[in-house]
C-alpha cells in the first residue's frame, strides 16, 4: 500500500472518529492504571465528611495521571495509521510527574481546608452566609488550579510562573475560565448524583474537554510566552 493510500485511508471522518474513540479508551485505561493506588483506597473509604483529608490524600496520584492525559490528548493525531496514544501518555507522565504534583498537591490542600471549614460551619457556630465566600474562594482555587495543571502539562515554566499565568488567564480568557467552571460543576454534580467511579470513568473525556476548551489560552501562551528555543523536548 502506497503512502498516499495509507494517508487517505486514515483521513476520513469515520477513521478520525474511530481514532478518537480508540485514543480516549487507551488514555482512560492508562490513567486508571497510574491512579489505581489512590483510587482503590478512595473507593474503600466511607462517604463521610470526616474522611475529607483522607480523600485528598487518595486523590494525589490522580494529578500526574490526569496531567499525562492532558499531554497525550493535546498531541493526539487522529490518523489510524499513526496512532500511538500510549507512547504520548507515558512520555507526558514522565515529563510532568514532578511539575504536576507541585501544582496538584497545593490545590488539593486548599480545597480540603475550604471543604472542611464549609461542612463544619454549623458546629462552629458561624453564620450560614459564610458559606457563600467559602464556595466562591473554592471555585476560584479550582479554576486556577485546573488552569495551572493544563499549563504545566503542556509547557515548561517555573512553578510561580505557572500559577501567575493560571490566574492571569482567568481574566485574559474569561471564556476558558467559564468553560472550566462549568466542567467542574458538571463533574461535582456527577460525583454527588452517581459516585466517584462515574467521574473517574469519564476522566479522559474531561481531559479532552479541558484541552479543547482551553485552546485560546494554550494558543496565546505558545505565541506570547514561549520562545521557539525554550520549548521542552516533545512539547
């Protein structure tokens, strides 16, 4: 089969759709594998507010696993003749392990502190209206944390610059911030209505939605904040 024929075979809409489904399935399986230690412990925990700190600890492995999914899906090639999602995933996992943990762990810590305070408002005798600013702060931390995870998954910056850019793009690209917030609301609702397992099962789809929805932010970072000779290998 000639090269031209091979390219034509993998370029149609059905082929591209099949390639996308295959990529999502492979990335999902690898994500579950990398996050398995924390997920097993998480599913064994009783769903009680007293276990919130333990839930955060169990969620730590999910950060690097999700970061690798962002990397792999951002670099996906929807060509049936050139599908290697597992290679891109492992490359992203190795490259982003340290950086993603430096972003993910502080975000989890902030959200855990806010959640513990929120659920203990009645016991502390604090007025109920305090829940509003706590929820707003939690939403801000979540959106900035997700922005930071996307940035550190696709680019190489110092940690403080990652968080600066994450906060800056909340205002620079509000459509991305709103889209991220809506995805987080949907993910939270799914977890409450169904379970954590339902959310984890759709983790690769969520990663794809973040990559596609974050395209304006990603493009601006590449054009305005990254020099050609500063791009890390493979990114």
